[in-house]
C-alpha cells in the first residue's frame, strides 16, 4: 500500500514530512537521563531546525507548555503531567502545520486534563496549527475539536462538524443486544420510522 500526508509519500519522503508534522505519542517514551531541554532540542533538530534555532525554539516552547522552570532537570523526576507537556513540546517545537496527538490527557488528573486541553485549544486557535486528536473521551473532544471523525474497527463510522453532531435532532439512536429485527418490527407496528444499520 501507500500513504500520503500533505502530499508527501510517508515512505519515501519521511525527513521532508517531519518538518511539517508534529506527533505526540500516547505512551511514555521519554529518555529519563536527559533534561527536557536536551530532548526537545534534539527532536527539533530531527524535524529540520538548525542547532541554534532548535535551542531558541526549545526555550520558547517549554515556556509555552509551562515547563520553563524545570527545563534543565532530568526527566526521571518528572510527574506524569510534566512528561505529557514534554511530549507536547517536542511535537510543537518546530512549528508544524499539522500535529497528531494520541490520547494527550492519558494519565492526568482532572486539573492536568483541563490544563492540557487549554494548551491544545490555544495551539490550534492562536498558532493556526491543524490538530488531529485521538481520544476515547467525548467530553474532551467536545471541548477542543471543531470536527469529529469516528472510526470503529478501522472503518469510518461518521465524519461531521461538532456543530452538526451536537445540534438538536428528532432522531434517537439506540444500540441493541439481542434481536434488533424484532424490536424494529414492534416499533414499526407502533408507527415509528426505523432505520437499521450495523450488524
């Protein structure tokens, strides 16, 4: 198969693509023996920034995500919230056009979730960066997203703006365990319009 992101072939043009895309993984993948400054600057260089620009952007980005005071500490002593902020910083440091954030609030307490969602919203609105956020928490999606794409078992279920999805409707969607056909027949007998989909 093949895949393209923003017109770049992901297999043949990876280095070029990294200049325009930032990625924040879900799982903890940070090297514990280096500081946030060292790690984020290294990731900035991998994404195409020259060394001096990478150092400058690292300081700005760590200030933006709230880690400026802790930037020289080894990450082994960081809390989960701090680690999530480092992962966000390394995805943002090179000023990408697109950011892919995989479960960015994973492991955070309610206050940490609120702060992370606020940061993500600011990045999208103030910096004009397109953000693709993966989350299983609908409340988070509603707070920061303009558009929702729902995928189940690798298949597109729906794609719509949040305005469309949250608009009042006269349609009631239900999920049935058991004989959905029998329920549909009984509802039709009562004059209810039924549209079955799924399994």
